[in-house]
């Protein structure tokens, strides 16, 4: 434990804070469609998802190894760079959560790390071939594959049940959604919790506490799983609303098809070590399910804003991570303190703004989109 300095401890705590934001940011990936169709009550859904996220964290470490020894050169990385990258990722997660946009927590993390390492160690500190192979290619392919799979599954589901009673079909698929949504949660823990494991492992390697190419210790796996599980249980209701009601009106056969497609893609990629975005996979599946049902309405405006968010996530987080790394590198301990204080102030400000228009378990299905109220609500008995 001699290698665990104060800065390393700060980085580990910050990594777990990112993991927490990842949990509530990405709860929608598993449970938005089940909540939208009424297959699960909102609080029950996030509880199941949180527990299974923790369980999924113990299933594999391939994605963690991709991050700890893949996209950046661990021999050139310092704890300060990792801290700066995490700050960029956390702030982007909170900002997109505020506006209800299901952007990629994974790409926010990758972008923050890439920007911080690029500034701190130079461009040779980033393994761009691995970034393309393990991050960018899956980012393009995974939502397309998931979308096509969900489209075909939805079409077949409606064709096979065309002559059955609608009430029986709805009830049967809602029961199926409990299982399929649970599998997405398990897969999410397998993929996304590993990203924080990889960051903490990279920190321990850079500090000399672990050897080169080491895998995550058990305590790292457990703490990352618990952090993402707790964040998931609290529920990212703003993004659940967007994914469950904003992209298309989901019926139970579509929800089952979307969740099954998402699970297949996420678990396959986790086994191969691809650190893909579970948000993009789930969004692609929901869009595919919308297209697979005849006369279903797909809200392309919402989908377009999501795609724009996906495109800017990595460079935006990289920019913030790079700026933070510059302050940390030039300012030493004082610079680290400044970055921590500014980051905490911005995070607190975002949370304060979110309280002007709260979204929670009781109103998550009330509207299609999340808007931010800029004026205080009118008092009862006064004109609007």
C-alpha cells in the first residue's frame, strides 16, 4: 500500500464518482422500455438493474484490460492525467443528463483520458490504432447491428402474434421484458463497470502498485460494481424519459425485441474486449424496434440530437480533459486542487439547475422530452 499516495487515492475516489454517474446516466439502457411499457414499476426496475449491474461486474475483465493497457500507453500515464480525464468525463455526463440526452458515458471517459494523456505525455501516449479498433469501429457498427437485429425481431414478433388476442400478447411480452431487461442490466455491468476498473487499474500501474499489463484486483472489481450499481438504483430519470418515450412509442413486443438485441450485442462485445457504448447500442435497438412495427412513429428530431451528442462527446470530453491536464501538469498540487474545486462547483451548479424541472419515478412517463424550466413555476391561483 506504500504506492497509494494521496493523489492516487483522489484519483480512485474520482473514478468511482464517474462510475456512479455512469450508473444513473445509463440506467435507461436497460430499463427505459420496460418502464415505458409498464412491464416493471419504475422503482422496481432500477432496483433490479442496480443489483444485476453489481453481479455483471464480476463476469469478465476483458474490457478493463483494453482500457488499462490498450488505448493509452500505461508507461507514460500519470495519476494526474487520469484525474484530469475523469473530471472531463464526469462533467460531460452531468451536462447531458441535465438535458436528458442519452450520450455515451464510455466515450466521455475515453475522450477525457485521450485529451489528458495527449496534453500530459504527447500524442505518442495515445495508441490511436487501438482507439480506432476498440472504440471508433464499435461506435459505428454496434448501434447499426443492434438496430437491424431489433427491427427483424420486432417484425417477427408482430407477425407471429398477429392473430392472437392483443391483451394476451401484451401480457406475455411484458413478462418476457422482465427477463430481457434483467439481461441488459447484467450485460451493462459486465461492460460499463469494467471501464472504471480499467481506469483504477491504470492508475495503480502508473503509480507502481501493480505490474505492467496487470488485471484489476478483486477490491477494484467489487468497488466499481458497487458504485455503478448504486448510481443505477438512484435512476437517471431524465434519460429514461427520453429513451422510453422520446424516440418512439414503445409497445411490449418492441421492448422485448430491443432489450434482447441490446443484450446480445453488449455481451458479445464484452467477451471480445470491445469497450463499446451501451447507450448507443440501446438507442439503436429502440430505433430498430420502432421501425419494425408498422405505423409506429419514430421521432427523428430526437434521434438526430442524440447522434449529434454522440459525435461531439469524445472531442468535447477530450477538450475538457486536456485543459484540466494542462492545469494539473503546470500547477502541481495547487493545480490539482483548482481543477477539483472548479469541477465540483460546476457539478453542483448542474444539479441545482436540474431541480428547476425535476424528473422522478412518478412523472418519468408523463412527457416525451425533458425541458429545463428557466422561470419559477406560477403560484396556484395566478395567471400562467
